[in-house]
C-alpha cells in the first residue's frame, strides 16, 4: 500500500494539505516548548559526578537496524575517518540469523520482515551491507483490493522489469548490517548499555559539548548525540521535544505461512477487510509467505487462541471470502466496469500450513516528534516517527533519515562546522519532516478511510481506486515516487 501514499502528494495541493494537517499541531507544541528548548536540556543530573569523561565525536543511542546502519554510514564516510563513533546497544551481543551452511537444512524464516524500497536497497548497497543479504525475495507487483467491492489496483514497473520492493527478514538484514559494521574501525559498540541521561548546551553557550551518562556509569563528552532508540526514545525525552502519539486500537498478527503449491511467488497481496484492518502477504520464497494481519484486539485474541489448522483456515477465508455488498456499491462497480471494461483480477494464493511458533502480535500506534533536532542532538527512525505497517514504510523512513543526516553532517564537516551545529541540523529536520509527515498522514488517512463500511464511503473509495488502476501514467508516477 506504500505506493498509494505517493498519490496523496501528487494531487493538486495534496502535499500541502497533508503536511498542514499534522504540522498544525506540531507548530503549537513547538511554540509552547520554545522557552524550554532554549535552555539546557536533560534531566539535570550532574555528569561530573560520574568520574572521568571520555570523548567521542558521535554517540548513537540504539543498536537496532536504523542505529547500526547509521553507525556504518558514518564510519565508512571519507569525511569521518578521523572521528570516533560510539554505538550503544542494550543487548549483550548482536543476535543474527546466520546463512545456510554446507550440509545443513535452510534456517526457518523469521516472522518479522521488511519490504525494502529500491531507494533503501540502493543505500544499503552503498554501505556495502547488501552483499551480505543471503536470502531475499523480489516483489515484481503489488495487488491491492477492497473486500467490500470489486475495486482493485495492481502496481508494477513497466513490463515487470524491476521489482517494486524486496522482502527481507529482519534477522537477515540485521546480520548483513552488523557484519559490515565489523569492518568499520572507528566505530566502538558498547553492548549491554544504554543512554541514561544527557545534558545539551544552552543557547548562551552553543559551542559546549553534550555530556552523556551511560547506564554503566560512564560519562561521555560528544559533539553529537543521535537518538535511534525507538518510539519510547529516552533521547527524545531528554531533548524536551513534544511528541504527538496515538493508539489505533489495533493489533498486528505476524506469522510465516506455507503455500499450498510452489509458485514464482513474486506478488505482494493486500486486502482491506471490514473486520478491523488489512491482511497482507509478503513473498519469502517459492513456498513461503509472511503474514501481517491488522485487526481489533478482540479478534486478534481469538485468532491467537486458534489451533494452527484453524488459524490457516481463517487466513484463507480472509483472503477469499465474499462479503455482502450494498446496492449502491454494486451499481458503482458495474458502472466502473462499463466504462473501463471488465478485466481479469489476479487471485491470491491459498495457504496450507503455518510454521510452528511463528505467530506473534504487536500493538499498532502513531507517533511523531515535534522536533527532530536541537543543539548537539538529532533523532532518526522510530525515535522521530512511528507509522502504521499497512504502508510498509517504517524501516524505509528510518533509512531515509540516515541517508539525509549523513549528507547534512558531511556538508557540515566540509565547511568547518562542528557536528552539532543547530542551524545545519535544521536542514535535516526540514527535509525529513516534509517527507515523513506526508507518508505518516497518508497512512493514517488510508487506515481511517478503509475502517468504514458505510456504503457511500465504500463506493467513493472504490471509484478512486479504479481510477488509479486505469491510468498507467499515474501508476508509473506513483511507483517511481514510492520507490525513492
């Protein structure tokens, strides 16, 4: 569904309308927080009480995919070969899924996967990490359809020449990035450690270093703190930024499913259901697909309590079941067919089994930081923004943050500025908020639009989806925008 988001920004005035809808609230909170942000940030802990202070040019809080990618990007940059970079990771070590070894069975697929955009893949290739991705599946087209009408749309590059996305397991991609990190000599990883406190310079002394206190008691002086510590970000809290957040009251169920029969399996499927949210299948191989099913907490609980066979039956039903349609919706669909001509629709695969113990759940929410930067600090990934998974854009937004921040910091260094220069960091904030707000608001809009089963709304969205599907030019533009 990521490709539909680009359409929202392509309509006349659509980009500005979307941005204004979220930034209106952000601006109010920025004004309220302005006086606080002009003073020294942090919880007030005296860093001097923690013994001697060590210096690192950059401290990255959070060793997830986005934080580790940031460490690799900065460490490999020719502009930062003389910089010392510290990566903080709360786990005792990196846990990765190793590749298949000679004579061994292929490791089971993990139930957490990402749909990597061509732009994100290109950036991973520049980092040198993609060569370590030993298992992935190209998506040549995306099939999206409404369970309450005949409306559907297929997104693909002309002639199915290039993939619109690549599906990669989280563990496989983490392994690739972490393996690349091993060869970066100027990055130090501190395992079993997190950022506990941080003091940033005041407006009266902007050249002052930031001081970081770690959970192990160490005190670090640094030019720049990068918060990559997730949607409950400690760094964001300490920098004093307002945070717009909400709960969708939806649960995502993930699982790994086996197809009834082998296929090329290069199509991503997404069906919007009237029972709480979309169900999506992302291809993993010729035999397996990854499930992401967004639904209500009550329905999620029932689905998780089912036996494996019954759960597979429910998945197949959700993909194939015919729901009752109102006369208005039926006539709208017939009108669309009479104008466009009736075309065959691709049919989704059926599932035979579920990989044992692959079912899991996680709550869905929305979040956006009013600020991405302040003096000596920047937020990336989920620390700055949290998005509904129906667009498949969470990690892609984070990788985009890393690419943009890298560019800004390289520029800052090339002109002789210190890394935490606020005016320079604002270029990163402006560029990424303009992009991320559009995507987040677009995803939120689609979630709410497809939450209605009111006939006039179903008819209107069906007509809109059919118009998109009928225009090759529009679909080409949308795919190009979403692939960036």
